[in-house]
C-alpha cells in the first residue's frame, strides 16, 4: 500500500521549511517589538469552548470542526482557531486582569474541515496576537499597524487593509432586525446556507462568498449606519488614529469576519494575489468574550495571520528568494588522511558557529563539488594529498568562483571575515566575524 498525506494536509519539505522559519522569525521579531510574549496552548480543547466562543451559527462550528470523543466519552475538538484557547489559558493561569494590559502571541497549527484550495488546508498554521485589558481606540490602530509592519518587513506589496465596525450587543440587535427586514424579500433567491443563516443569525449572510448572493448583500443595510453613540465614537477614533499612523485603509461596511465573538472594530488585510479566499490576516475587538468564558468583563483585541496564505503571496511576488537554506562551508576531501583532517576542521567549524558539511558517500571530487553546489554552499575547502603536506588548501568562493590558498589554522578567519561588507555567513550573527 502506498501511503499519502491526508487530503487537506501538506508536508512542509526542507526546501520550504527555511521559508517558514524566516516568516516565523519575522513574526516573533515584530511581535516582540510591540511587547507581545509567546503563549503555547494544547492542540485540542473541550468542544464547548469553541462552540460557545465562536458561535453555534457559524460555519466553523456547524461544518468544519474536527470533534471526537476521548476514551471517557468527553467531547474534544482540534482547535479551529486560537483566540478561545488563549482566553481559556489566560483565565486559568491568572494572566488576564482588568487593571493590566496583557499582550500575548502564538504560532501553531489549527484544524478545519474545509475544501482544500490555494492557501487553505484542513491543517493550517496561524500566527496571531491577543491583547487584553484596554478598550483604547489607539490600541486597535496599533494592532492594525503591527500587522502592516509585519507584511512590510517581509517585503510584501499589493495588500489592502479593510476596516469596519460590527457594533456591540447594545446596537447590534437593531441592525439584525434591519438586516432581516431587508433580506426577507430576497432570501428565496439566495443559497441554502444564507437561508439557514437568515433564521439563526442574519449577520452571517454578509460573510457569504457565493456569487448569486453578492448582488443582494451589496445593497444590504450597513452596520456603520446603525452604531450607537459609543460604538460610532470608537470607530471614528480608530479611523482617525489609523490616518495619523500613516496606515492606508478603506472602510468595508460588508466586513463581518467569520466568528460571532467580534465587537466594534473588525479588519482584514487582503492580497490581490489570491482568489476568493484572499485574506492573509484578520482580526478585531472581542470585548465580551472573556466574560462569556468565565472571567470579569475585559476588553480585548487580536488578529491571526494565515501562514500558508502568506507564503503563497511571498512566492507569487518572488519574495522567498534568499530565504532558502544555505551552508557556509563544504569541506571536500580526497583520501582517508585528508578525510580525518577535514572532519577535524568540520568539527571546529561547527564549534565556531559556521554551518558546515562534508561528504559521507565516498564520492569523487567532481561529485563532491556538485554536492556542495546543490547544498548552496558559500565556500568549498578542498583537501588532498598535497594539501596535507602544506597544511594549506584551496578555498573556493562558489558565488564568484574565486580561489585562494588558505592554511588550515586560518580557515575560519577567511570564511568569516573575507566576505567583506556583504558577509552572509551565519557566524557573523554570533560575533566571530568581529
């Protein structure tokens, strides 16, 4: 039997894993700049946690969750998103309080039973942040600014920031009635999902991506026209701060996001490089969720980045160039004695922080050079019988094809320092090029 990865999952192979590492490192660096600390939660949680937080009427809860019973019959679910799990962990471990601002971030896999397509898998990865304790509109704007900064750090362009307000539990009921009144005449022409949403939560209709439904959704009442004074003031201040921070955005009054816990600010960063599922980042405020999950009333805001989609965009713009794995040094040897010396130098290289490798397959020198090229080595150090006598060997720069003779005891000085201002060796980061 030939085994294959389950539908909707994907192996991240070595050629791509280095890209993932770069993206994850940029996420950690940018989150750290804004004083967010990492939290890691279990991959599965009690099913009720997600049903209660995300909303029974959402597609995620109704159609997409991977739910199973454990050996004692308890219902568990592989996490479809991380916010509810982070809130649970924050409350359980006393990280969330009403008089402190708590900033957390996460990176890890999520699970939803969806139709696989470009940038969307059934096991997918997200990086995201959650901030608890402040309802300041400036925090909303800063969170959106942070998302934009992260994408800019990766060199991405052709991105658009959409913002909206979805109101609060005081003004949303009035809006829901307006929606229901509007869709009552048109719902018979819309898809089956929209018909079901009309009965359970008309707000979810705005999240429908079916083309026949779009012409009716486009003319539906807008939430921004039904905000109460508090929500309206909050949204105007968010928009004002975004302008002051220099963030380019547009107001999208059809943006509601796919989760029921959002209040007030909702936003997405979308890419013109993807198809219908074009959001690479989405988030917003969820001021009621902490209380709904057993805590004290605590305002909160966050976002999540779909890493598969982000990497699809990076590849479409050829931004992954230079992110691949490379080694600094390949030591090629001819003969057993040269191999002993070469392995001693290899060990010293690694102790010095130089990424290095050698041949373990008994290949010819020509084949070893091909192997070094395949590994994208910056340098190759070639040791043979004559080199052993001189205790010196040829160091070849694989990018420029320049060669020079370097004594064994000077090797790491040359591989570390003679790169000049464009040094690309990993040892540069460790200080050995100083």
